[in-house]
C-alpha cells in the first residue's frame, strides 16, 4: 500500500498540481495585498474616504441604538453583521485574478497556435532529397 501511494504521489500530474496549488495560493495572497493595500485606498480616496472594509449592516444583537465604527467593534459587542464592504473587496480581488488568468491563458493559447502553425508549415525537402535531385539532374546532363 505504501508503494502504491509513493507511485501515485510521484506521478508528474500530481506534482504539477501540487506546484500549481502552491503558486496559486501565493498569487492569491499577492492579489489580496494588491487590492487591499494599493487599489482600495485609491477607491476610498476617489469616493471621499469611504473604507469598504468597514462597510457593514447590523442584522441583530449588539446594544440597541449603538452605531459601531468597525466590524471588529460590532463583533466584540456580539452583533450579527452583514459585511457587504468585505464582499466588494472580494469581488474586486476576483476580477483582478480572473483578468490575470485570462491574460496568462491568452498568452499560452497564442504560443500554442504559433507552435501548431510552425509544425503545419510545409518543410522543404530534406537534405537527402536535395542531394538526390542534384544527382538526378547531373545524370540527365
């Protein structure tokens, strides 16, 4: 059983998948930081200082009539919140990741198409065929 598992784990597809997952997780972290630290401050600036990460609505719980300044403060008071600002951040992150993947796949498809066209292009006659044609022509003369 251990031998079977080792054979399974060492297959190329399994290792490629593992590498893809690790790189994907790292890419997700980079994109999240890009959105949270680079994009959203500008969006907040352009919208008059709105902080999307603290946009929420109290559904129930908490102290009656109290407005909470942050999601963390509402959670600490025991309020149930709908965090639509975090959802907006997640949607922006998704759009950036989807666009990046689109560009990667588009590049891969272009490279694959160029490779296929190069393979389909008729190759000239081989060196042997050229040599045989020269010999044939010389014998005709």
